[in-house]
């Protein structure tokens, strides 16, 4: 200023000071209030001029919420699904623009602030609204929509008709790649979306069907077969074997794939066609839906081992069964006992299962690579055999009722030998498995109900002995029918001996007048002998 005074005339200096003061006053006059957004400032299409920061935030949020109803169509191959931007978690991602807008013309030196305000007089300041999606919501939506968006591949099928194999080609499927599709949608809405309805092709992969005509045509040869008989089975059990064989029939197992009998047979309930029949549980026979399916898995097991497939899971029954030798069985029980095997051949295998009359058959077909002169057989060997006891239990039935409700099963330890012969000569004999079966007693129900206290006391005393002959004698003697017969006989009048009747020799015993010549003594505590055939039969085994 001293230099100005020195070199500028006083009038010029005064003029400069006046202009500077006027400029400062002009800038300050144009500056908006501290928390107010200047005129001609827009957020997208929203006019924010004159709004406070809070008002601008609410206006933008309301606008974004409205945009949440915008339709978004997602496609995957030929499939499509409509949703909205809001369902995908649309939100506003750059809220800092409000703060920036509110600060226009309020920062920097006087010249900079003046320039900002002058520019606004000639041109709008437009801040773009940036968007983003909620990745977690997008992922959840896509995962929940898999059934609609995906197209399952249809595997080629193989059926056996009139002794010949028929191949039906499969078709490709489409599967959405959820992770990559989430990234794609996030990027589109953050960089490309123009706030309007849109159709987006998701990232998807082609799913090839299993089975080609070339590989399925290899299935021609019989690798192993087996059948068992169920002629003694009740109707419910017969139905269960028919249903079980049908559910496995037609199964195609590819090389390296594991087969699970339970997966094909389940759920084992009435809704899936099964009926009540005898089944093993904790050493006893009970009525259960699907009773008998163990004969299905057992028959298939024997076909599989003759095909020399790799057995990965097999369990013996808790007690022996009648339709195969010990160690040749394979039990099914819920998910904890299953029959599983792996196709260890180089070609697919086909399982054929059916019933004819009272026999169930399984045959496994594939590509035979074993020498024709090589034969495989299996032989059961019993290592130990323990006979079970017989149990009698009281039931609320009349005295005289004796019925077998469970047959006896010996406790057996056994092993199965795999024998290989070549041209009829034994080449190898190896232990294939070992099995242990628990002994299970024959169980009889014995009635203990009578109006006669003496009958009740005697049948209970006989039961305490657990001796079959004693119990049967007591049941026969103290039945209501036997008591009634004795009482009726006692009420008959005595018949006098005929004149000239026979007497015993001197010193001998005389037959009591009107007597029978013998004396009947009731079983003391059920004493007696003789065994009668039990009423009823044993329960069917699995």
C-alpha cells in the first residue's frame, strides 16, 4: 500500500479500493445461507436449489425408494424371472454429494467463490446419483430362484424291453452361477443402470446330460444275477418286495458312481406304496412299514458280489434270515444300515429287478471283461451256533391261551468265502465277510385271566418255572373249559356196581364204588407232560 501511495495518484487508489469493496459485497450477496443448497443445483432430476442438507437427503432417499419398484427381468437360457430393484436391495451409494452441493460458493478465496456463483447463473450443477445393490439380498434371491432359473439336464435313459436295451438321448441343462451373477448385477447397477426397466442375462453354465449313446451301448452283458424265494410271506410282505424291486429296476450306475439301496427304496412308508409286515427290531419281530425290503437288498447284494462290484457298505441282520445262508444277507434299516456299492467297471451298469410268483430276481448288466473260463462262487461257513432259550410271558387272555408270537433264532457266527475257479479248477479262496447274528428266543403268550382264583394261582406258578411242559399242562388243566368239564362230571350220580361184580383179591385194593379205577391229580404248580402245537404261527422275518 505504501508503494501504491508512492506511485499511484490518490484518485486512482481510491477507485481501486471502491471496486474491491464492491466485489466483496457482490460475492457475499450471492452466497447462500450456511446450510442451504444454491439454486440451479440438481441431484439427478431432483431440484435441490434452496433445500437444506436434511431436506435434500430425504428427497433423494424418497426418489430411490420409488425407483425400488422398477421391474428387473433376469434370464438364464430360455428361463426368465421378474423381480424389482428394491427386492435386490437397491440403495443410494454417494450421499457425500449433498455435503458437496451445500458447500458450493462457500469455500476458497473471494475470487473462487465468486466464480462458482457466476457459473451457476449460466449453467446448472447436476450431481449424478450413484446406486448399489445389497449383495447378500441378491445372492439369497438367486439361490431361492434356482428352480425357476435353472433347467435340469435330462440324462440319457436306458431301458430293457423284450430282452433288448433301448437308449433314449438326453438333453442339456442350464445352471446359474450365483457368485458370478451377483457380481454382474452389482456392476450393472453401479455403472450402467439408467433408472428404468431392464432385462439382464445372468451368468449361467451349460450342464451336459449323463450318458451318451456310445457309452450306454456298451451295456450288453450279464455280470451277475441272483434270486430268492418268499413263498411263506404274508400279503403285506409280498407287496413290499414287489414295490422294492420295482423302485430299483432300471437304475443306471456310471463308472465310479456309488449306488445306495436306501436312496432308491426310501421313504419306506405307506405313502410310497409300502405295507405293514414283519421286521426285526432289537432282537424281536415287529410290524413295520416296508417289512421285507431287506430281502430286496439281500437279493441285490448277491447279484452285485457275483458281478464283482466294489461293496462299500453292507450289514448283516441282527438275527438270521431264512431266504439266504448266514453272511449272504444285507440289511436295510433307516439311514444307519444301507447296502452300497461302486461301479468299478469301465462302462455303465444297468440293474434289472422284478418278481415272478413268489420269487424276486436281480440281474446286473454291463460290459463283461472277465475271462469266460473264470467263475466266481460264494460259500457260507458257520463258525459257531448257539441255541436260544424259549420264553413264556403272561398276557391278559383267558387261562388256556398259549400262542407262539416269535420264532426262535440261533446265535450264529459265520463267514463267507469267495471262490474263483478257472476251467473248473479252484484258483483262489478268500474270506469275503464275517457276520454275527444274535440269538433270539421263541416267545409264547400265556393267558392268565380266570374267574377261578385257584386257576390264576396255578398258571402263574407254572409261568414262574419257564418250563414248557409244566406251563402247557397247567394251561390245559386250569382252562375254563377243563374246569367246567370236571365240575359237570362231579355232579353226575354214581352208578352202583352190577350184581356179581368183580372184587379184588384178598388183601388187595377195592375199586371205589362208582369210580373210574384211576385218580386224577391236578398239576401241582403246573406239573404235567405232553406238548401241544401252539396256536398261531411265528411272525414273518425281514
